């Protein structure tokens, strides 16, 4: 991996460098006989980082494969294994990739597809950790990984919040599971958990989250120096490195760049006149067509200034307080009742000063797709702004129609023009 001058590198250079560094560190751990953990994206990394266990994130890896146009090959491997197309495409992409890694481990050489795929090369796990604060698919997905590889699976059960605020007994329940997870990791590694180091890791997480949230706030300025699609690109580090300083360094640098850009009168698409409309995007990115979805809006002069999706990693808590940490990991907005979810969506649309909404009806992610129209209707009643929806998927390119998408965002532009 090429080295860079961290003090002089741009945030984009830092993003690429640290992403590669995380993968390299996972391989270094594997080669040294140290454990590698595959973790769900909103499962707590703090425990593994405190135990010096290398982390790989299947969801982020699958998203990266989609962005690099590599997911279809991996999905076809999963198809041949019998995984149904109705299963989450992140899961199918990951399970297809895992099958290739299993073949490599069994035969001592890479299968041809593993040699040619543009997906990042990461090692098999020795343990997996997940929780169900985003969806219950994660439980079966990670149980399946553990069963196929005959490795331990740590599950943190996070109750769905049918009312808000989060009930005290729910926080206590999750905090107790955190303690059990620590014991499981102690048994797995044969080492005692270092609580002092754990507190420092928590503090690092909070610094990273602070800078992540500060980036998102730049989109609320009018005109916006931030194109919201950049949040999707930088998301890899809030997922994979929020408990390391990699995310903090990169996000701090990006904030400095955005501040300088704003002061210089430079905005998302150029000068202020290029920002014709501001829209909120609801749902996961269409990773396989990230450029097409961005350009489709840009062609209409529509800047994406709001999205609830990046906010799923706004995991703010008090270090040293297990119940505070438990609350942060359970009040992820898609893990809450409809009334709270719609109100959170409304806050994003309102704070981002959006003129319209684009709703991704994601085949893979039912929680990030089936309730989107209701959210749009809720905000429409409160603010009177229009919304459109389109069919898509996070990493399965067979489900997205660029023509349909362009038709919908053009229709949204016309409705926003009519209200201007």
C-alpha cells in the first residue's frame, strides 16, 4: 500500500488510504494468527477495537463491490448456492464472496473470479458479531456465516422501540448484553478485557461521530458547499473506523475543506446560481448506479442536502456509561416506531431546507423501503413539498431502471418549479 503524508493529504486521499489500510490490517492480523471479526455496520465496534481484534464489515464491503460494478458476479455465485433474490443483496453479495474465499482456503489458490473481481480482497472471519437494530435479516445472515465456517457468533439483541423515548428497561437489557459480549470475547481470546482502553476507544468513537455530524451539517447551509452524495462515499469510515482515529482525521480534514470552499463562494455544483433545488434522499444509496443517481439530480440543478441514512451513525453517548451507549445503539431511526421515524425524517427535510424528496423503494431493505412513501406523505402534509419514488436496490443492478429514475427526478423538478 502506498504511503501518504497524512498532514498534507486531501480528505479524499485520506479516505482511500485508510480504507485500504483497514483491509491490509485485517490481512496482517490473519497472517499473524490473530483473530479477524466480521461485524454488522451498526453493531458496536468498541469491544473488538479494545481487544485488538481486526474488523471487516460485510455490508460496507458489499456496497464497495456494488460501486465498483463487481456485485453482479458475486450475486451470481450466491444464486448458484440457492440464495433467493428476495434476500438482502448485501447478504447475497457477501455470501457469494465468502464462497470464493472458502474455495481459496480449501484449494490453496484463488478461484478465477476472486482473481478478477474488483471487490476489495478481505480475509475470512474467525468470529462474527451482529445486532438487530437495523433488521432481523442480519441475525440469519451472520448465523449462516458462523454455521458455514464453524466459528463463534456474538448476537446483541436490540428491542424495537414501539414508543419513544427509549424505555429504561430496554437500555438495561442491552447494557447487560454488552457485558455478556465482553465475557464472550474474553473466552474467545483468552485475555482479560481492558476497561481503561475501552473507555479511550469510546472517547475516540465520540470524537469521530462529532466530526461526522459536523460534515452533515454543512449541507444545511444555503447554498450548500456539500453535495450530499459525498456523505455516501465517506460513509465507509464512519462504519468501519469510527472507533479508530482514521475517521476523525479524515472527517476533520473534510470539514476544513468544506469551510474553505464555503468562504470562497464555491458550492456543490459551482457558484450559488447552480443550486436550483434542494432535495432530501430517503433510503440507502443505489451503489451500483451511484454516478447515475447523482448526475440525474445534478442535471436538474437539484442538490441532495438531506438524508436520514448517514445519520444512522450519529451514535452519541457518554463514555463509561453502558446504558447511554445502549440507548445510542437502539434509537437508530429505523428501529423506532413510525411516529418517531416520520418525525425524524421531517426534521432532516426541514433542517436541510429541502424543496422536495426522492424516495428509494429498495427491494433489498424492507425497513428502508416499505415505509418511505408514508414518510413522504407525512412531510408533505406538514411542509407541502412534493416527493417522488423509484424502484431500486442497494447492490443488485437488475432491479434499477435508470430511465424510470430520470423520469421521476425530472417530474420532481417540474413540481418544485411549480411551487417556486
